[in-house]
C-alpha cells in the first residue's frame, strides 16, 4: 500500500524533502501545500498556504495523510502540529510551545542561559535603555536581533555604529524591545538534529553561505548555497557540540509536559580552539542546508520522519552515505532587496546522472504561468551536486547551473571555498 505524506511549504527545502520522500520505499504518494513548480512536477500540489493552519489540517484529513512534514517555522509557531496530533495525525515538527525556540530569540536565549549552554552574551534594549552605553559595552561588530519571526531577516551584523543604532531604534519602535548580542568570532556550521523523547541523532553538519557576495561580503540573505559534510565540524567539534549543547537541550525538551518532536536546527559558531557556541536555534530544517543534508540519508526518509513524529526515533536510527553534497542558489535580479518576478526560466532542468554522482535542480521560487516556468521569488532555484568528493560535487553543481537561464539572475561562484 505505502504511506500518504503531506509536506507543508513551498520552497527549496520542501522540494528537497519531497524528492527524499518519493525515494522512500515506504511511500505511496506525496502531496505538497502550496508547493512550487518543482514539487508539482513530481508530486501533487494543493493551493493551501503554509500558514493556514485550519486549511492544512482539513487537507491532511481529506487526503487521509499518514504523516505531515512541516517545512517552515510560522505554521509550527501557529500550532499546526498541535492541531494535527489532536486528531491523531502524526506531524513532524514541534508543538507551538517547543517552536518558541525560534519564535522568540529572547525565550531561546533564556533557555540556553538556564541550561549553561555556550552562547553569546546578550543585552535587552528598550526605550528606557541608554543606547550609547549599550552599544559601547562590547564594541564592533554589533549583532542586533529582533525578537520576532522575520523569515531569517531579523538580524543585522555590522561594523557601522550608526547602522546598528538605526536598526536598534527601528526595532524598538516596531517591537518594543530588541536584543544586542556579543559578537562571536569563528566559523559557522549548521547541525540538524532529529529529536523526540526517545532519543536524538545529529545529521551530517553543513555550512551555509549567508552573504550575497563572493568572499562572504554584502547583505545577509536567506542563504546563497551550502555544502555537507562541513570539514570545520571535526569529530572533536561534533562530540563537544553534542555533549555541551544537544544533550542538555534534549534532556530539557524531553522533560516538558509535551515533548519536542521534529528537527532542532543548531546554528554553531566554532572558535579557533574548536569550541562550539550556539548562534541560534531553529525548529525546522534549514534552507538551503536541507538540500545538501537530505540526499546524504541513505535509509528510508519517511520511516525516519514518522518515527520522530510518533516519539520512537530510538528504534529507527538513520544511516548515511559517504558522499558529499553542494548546492548553489540562483537568485533573481534585485535579491536580497526587491526581486524581479515573473521572468521565464529556460534550459536543462532535468536530472543529470554521471558514473559517480548526480546533479539536479531544487526549485524554490518557481511557478507555472500559461505553461511557462517562471520565477516567483527571490531565491529561485538551487543547483545541487552529489559526488564522492566535495570538489566533484561542486563541479557537478556549477556545470548543471550553467545550463539554466534566467534574465538578470545572479549566484555566488565560491560556494564551498572554506572547505576547498
């Protein structure tokens, strides 16, 4: 028979999850809401927005879904998993209280401090704060974080004192408060941890490229590319991250009245001594980290996600391939500002299989208008290569991307440079 799975969301992460689920022997059909042109070509899209909790619950019921996999953070904060579990449908993604680890940076920081998890120092700034004193306490560079869901865009890291103060004042006016964090020096890595009350497993660490320009310069974005495994996360770093960060958090989350079931994204900063600290927690798969992590899971993805959703991960631990993965994001003209949308995308977007690997396109901001593939968002698609070495995976990804045309689009040519 096989299982019926509903994936909630419409970006590159959801396309990656859909591909992985369709390769799972235990899956019969995959539905995606709302999806994009890539998911629509391989699964069934439904015109229900990710944030429409009632609509998603009704859709899951009508499909007879055996599992719902929630991609973005907003529906989790909005209680989608709670509503699904209340009617007996397993949901991969934490309940609303657990999702506050991403919904409120202030809440997450307090949990970390209570558990003695290594993280940056923090100041809470309000209208009553002497802002000049606050920004001079640690000096440049300044890390300012809004305490709201901002789609990855609520953080400013700057060497410019005036820019920092402007963002602080604007955030206080809109939100009532803002966080100023101590700057952590080092190299970043992303650790995706599958977690429920029975246990946890850390997937291969990846490294994202947040800045829009080559050499990590320019404005912050949702991510311009990623690769995995990331060599900066050595075995020593991984074991420290697990013992000092993941284990105390797992113990805390498992002791709650409703346990955490889903992916805990741990954004790590690794200093020169190899000591990891937490930059941020997210409560779902990262994007574009998912695109390079899911293909490295060699066991049945659906069985893994369902085990977590039902609280029995310890009995269904995944296995991983020894391959490397690298993905390069193709962004629309104007991104990360106001992207140009509705432009046609042409070229070879089908999978390329080579003797030792493969290259394929992950759709993100894409749609079909009058039978034509067009751009609908800022990050339009990503070209992903899988191969025995990172350099081979990089070559496959860039070769594949060279066959895709979108007027005015741009991409970084140095994805993976820190490892290579």
